[in-house]
C-alpha cells in the first residue's frame, strides 16, 4: 500500500519482486528480521529531509525543534528498555552497527592501540579487528593492532583460559565481547575480570542479541561492560541503524567520535523508526516474541540433531545455531545455494576446525524472522525436515555432477534436481 503512489515502474517492480521473495521464502538468516509496518512508515517519512548535525538543543542547523524532541524521546526509550540507571548514556545517531563500533574505537583508542575480539572464522564480526595472513581486511585492523581470541577447535566454545593468557601477553586497551555467529551465552563477568587484569576497556557488541537482552531471555552485558554497541535491525526488529550505550564518564568522547569525528547529519528517519521499534520492544507482546525465539531455536536445533545432524557446540542458547555439514561430505556454500533454489535463505559460515574460509563447512541458521511470522515449535520440526531434505539434494547433485557444481548457479537445468526441488516445494 505504501507503494501505491510510486510512479516509477522499474523500481516498483523490483520492490514488489523483493516483497514476494520475502513473503514466499523461509528466512533463516540470523541477522535478519521483519520490521513492523509502523517502523517502515516512519522510515519513509519526511524525517528523512532534515539535517540536524550536533546534539539535541545544540545543532549546527536551524529548524530542529521537532528533531530535538524525537532524538530526546528515542534516547529516553532506549535507556528505559534496558532499565539503565543515570550512570549510563546512549547515542542513537550511528548509521549502523559498523560505524557504531568504529566510533567507539575512535573515542577510546589512539591509532595502533591494541584490541582483542573474537576471530571472524570463530564467529566474530569484521569490525572487531579481522585480518588474514595476506590482508588487513577490516579498517579496524589497519588502524589498530588486533590479536583475536578464538573458539576451541574441538568444542566450538570460547576458550576463556586461552583468552586470559593472550590478554596477559598482548595487553589490549580494548577487549571486545559479542559476535555474529556464536550460539552460546557469553561469560561477561569473566571477560570483565580479564579486562581489569590488563587495564582494558570492555566493549560488548550485542548486535545479534539486543532484542533478546531487552526481554531478559539471554544474559545482559550492562553490569559488566564500559560500552555496549548494537545494531537495531536484528533481534530488536527495528530499522537498520545503530546505538552506543556508554558509562557517563565516556559519553562525551563517544558523542564527539560519532559527530563530528566520524559522521555528519543523523539519519532522522532511522532515528524516528528506531524510536517506534523501541516502544514496540518494550511491550509484553515483544517479550512473548523473544521467549518464542529462544524456544524455536531450541526446537529447531533439537529436531536437526534428532535427524542425525551435527551442530557446533551441540545446540544453542540464543536465536542461532551453526549446522556442521562436513559430516555429510558437503560444504556450507553448496547447502546455501541448493536451499536458496528451494526458497530457504540462510548463509554459509565458517566452523571451528575449518581449513578453508572461502568454502566453509557450516551454515548459520537463525529463527528471529520466522518467529516474527508467527511460527512456533511445531513449525520448527517441519523446517528441520526441509533443511535436511535440502542437504540430501545437495548431496545427490554433488554425487551426480562432481566438482563442477561446487559453484552451483541459479538457473541450472538439471532434470532430476528440478524434480527434487519441486518435491521439496510440495
Ligand atoms: N556487530 C555485529 C556483531 C554484527 O553481527 C554486525 C552485522 O552483522 C555488525 C556489528 C555490523 O552491523 P551493520 O551491518 O549494521 O554495519
């Protein structure tokens, strides 16, 4: 309905096709969700037209009386959602999660200071300092010295003893908790103790977990962290944006790092949409949703394991799981591509013990989006069945066609494959 006034047939048809894709497929990408129509409405509102560099009541542009009210309300809702005392402050201007993290580094560190975060192949995020033997991939590893900690190769769990040893040797100025593909709780208390022992700040990037933390269905990092960053579009189910929570004594530096350090004008349509999402998240319905996310993830992981599938760490304590497809003789990319042809979207992911980052041995599965569509534990059993069926098809295709299909292309005309897919669609 929002599209009815759009007089641009080319863009309209792309959007409608994407809408159809989202409606007609099973969305299992762990970082995605479906924002409410209220959030989408505010994203498309006149708030997008306004420049408002600066802070509420201290702007570099005129005409910001309404934007001041909006940003002030958004900050108040964010602090209330996480039940934060006046010791905490929040900045709601970051354009997204990556700029939020870089603003924290800009505020707390000098160039070439040392940082330690979870390695990307272990489930960490690029912005936590990722580099390879060949390349400093993330700007974070270009401007800061990064030494990652990893998960244990056998168990897939973070090895806190090893983290402590590394921290004692490396003496980072910033220790980072949080990741993009870690299915277990974080030991924030232990990480606080490690940070204290070397005089480091503790940053918790709760991007994946922020909706679950808000509903108290996973552990909260606020008791232990100096700074907490998050995206707002994953389990929190808001617009694509970012927030930085910090202890009051750091908040001036954080605010200055966001603007004028790193960004220009805030994206006020995103801030408005975030404001709406924060109110939605502060409701009994959202708490019910978050509980259901946890139950669904547990149900899906148990169903997969009952069907003989192997999951990293043997399960999940949050919204996501890592399916190890190596025992099936498959790679994560092949399973991802076959499932995409079956209208099931998820993503390949490296697993502990992987030898190739290009062709990793796992896929990451998250249930936030399907839970938003009203699916429950019963549906998770069926989803597990389809996932296993997809892997069987991937195996068959691999057997039949050999290596050539390691790079499976959409548009392939394999008769048997088409029949299998049609069977799966039924
Ligand atoms: N931090 C974590 C843990 C993430 O998983 C992500 C995104 O996936 C980000 C930061 C970056 O967020 P964005 O993609 O919004 O920049």
